[in-house]
């Protein structure tokens, strides 16, 4: 795993694209829970798009979330929090 893919000190790596209603819904839910996000727009960042394809069976499915060694395609808030407890408890509110 590269540094790019890892959870950063800024927050949970949150891969998204403009206009994605699923991204907006998950972002609202995570923000409401106080979870810090390191947002990565797959339309503006070719490396972000390549990472998403690498964990989403070749597709650019978003939202995709990376927490440490855990990668989730279209997760819910509960799944993200569970991964944070295991991989990045220092980021929990």
C-alpha cells in the first residue's frame, strides 16, 4: 500500500466525484458524526481514480473509503466507524 492510499492524519481517505448523491449522503453522515475526511476527487486526481479502480473491480465506484488497510466501496457510516475503531482510533471523535 502506498502513502497515497493510506488514511492520512487529516482524516479518513474519502474518494468521491461531483454530483454523486451517494457521496453527498455519506459525507453528510460522516460529518454529522464528527469524522474527519481527507477528500479526494476522482475526476480531478488521476491517482485517486486509479486507486478506486484498484479496489472496485476496475470501476470508478464512489464513494470509496480507505481506513488503514481497509477499503470499502459505497460503505455506510457504521462500516466506516467500525474500520476506524480497528485501523485509526486516533481519528474517532
